[in-house]
C-alpha cells in the first residue's frame, strides 16, 4: 500500500509513535488523517501540525471503550466516505508479575488487546464490502519474544500478535492486508527518563525512525514490521532451540534484576 490519497486513522496519535505516524502519513500525501487519542491537547497539537498538508480530523477516543471506537469509525466514514488504513496503535505498560491486581490486568488487556478487536469489528465490514483495506496493529518485540519485568505487557502483546495473525489468515484472501508493528525501545513517554531497560539493549529509536519502517512495510505489505531488525534473529533463535532461549532470557532477567536492586540501594 502507498499512503498517498488514502484515508488513515491513527489511535494514540497525540504523542510518541502515533504522532510520528500521523506526521509521516500527512507528508506522504494521505488524503485524510484522523488523529485519535484520549489526550485532547495532544490531539490539537498533532492536528495543527498537519492541517496545512492534508484533511485532518481529531477525535477523542478511549480505545478500551467499544462504543468510542465505533464512534471513531462512524465519524471518519461520515467525513471521508471510506477508511483505507486503520492504525490501532494506542497501548500502555504495566510492570510486575502475577501479583498485579486484577483491575490492572483487565485495564492493560482492554487497551493492548481488546482495542484491536474493537477496531476490527468496527472497520472490517466496510473494508470487506469494498474488497480492500489495511490494518496496522501495534504490538511490541515483547509480543514475539517476552518482556523481562512485566507479565501483563508480555502477555497482552503476545495476544495482540496472535490476533493480527488470525486476521491475516482469515481475511487475507478477501483483500484485507494486516501488519503488526513490533519495535523494541522507542523514545516515547513510556521510555521517558530511562535507558529503555531490556528493550533498550539494541538502542532506542526515535519515533520518526520507526515511521520510516512503517512506510517501507506498508509498501511491501509485509506482516512483520520490525524497526529493530535484530528482533528477527532473536525470534529465529527462540524457535530453533526454545529451552536454550529460555535459559538466555533467565540470565537476562537476573542481570537486570541485579541492576535494579543496585539502583534501589544507591537511591536509598
């Protein structure tokens, strides 16, 4: 897919990855960009920055609320007649393991997983009727590998990849193209004032660099969108010898636990 002349929705468009995608899609000549987020001030900033390049609409949306997502799609169809690309990008991070409260597990599940389900429910009927459409769902390298220090993030990002795979398998022959965005550390609010933790071992990308990879992936219509190419090698090692990979991840976990313990002692 070439973005030029396309109608695009981006959730989480007020900042970080979502904002960078909105700016890049506008620069690529999208016919319209719909900026969606819960942060009204951030929406207004993104809208103002691209208003001179394309038609732009800002819509406050809580992606954990199916009615909000349906309203976002309805408003876009009313304004522009069709949706060519839906970027289900919004997500959150929750540290911790099985002890994380049920309420927090549910919240991250709703935002990191159900938001993709709600988007598909709302946008697929129109795309299937036209016989074409593109879904770009943001997951994480954690969805292909794992996330040291966060069970909720790892589990929900794995689920996001699984749902994207299912969409591609189920609707690929009906004109629906699907890509899943799986970066490691990106310089956003999620990594602010940190070195990116385990995900930052291969460096922290700027959101604009990630947007470059997205444009390339859409043009080639590849399923995996990997701004950090090393992730493919890590995946291959994982599937080649799962037990060896798990052993390596345990050592990585011990390494970072030691670092965080030392930081806590230094701050005490």
